[in-house]
């Protein structure tokens, strides 16, 4: 009986008989998941771009406020200190 069991298991696990069969659903699911992740990365990159633009606008506003409120020498000291930091 042992010889029959071994022959059966070798036959079951010997691999596909048709190497050109279509991809299994799991591979298709992986591809769909990869597409979803790429779309999410693009959304996050767009959010980063908007945040960066907001920070640039904030820096511009801060510089204008410093320029308008401080004397020229104090403004120069404040901006040099900010750049050096």
C-alpha cells in the first residue's frame, strides 16, 4: 500500500501539465492590489506637494511680516539668523 501512496503523491505534486495556462486569480489580485497602492502613493504625493506649497507661502508671509515690522538692521539680523539656523 505504501508504494501506491508514494506514486499518488508524486503524481499530485509533479507540477502543472499545461505550462501555458492562464494566471491564477491570486496573481491577478496582486496586480490589482499593486495598482491600488500606486494610486494611493500618487494621492499622497499630491498631498505632499500641497503641503510644501503651503509652507512656502507661510515662509513668504513670515518674511513680509518681518520686513514690514522690523527696522532694516533688525530684519537683516532676523533673516540671517533664520538662514544660519
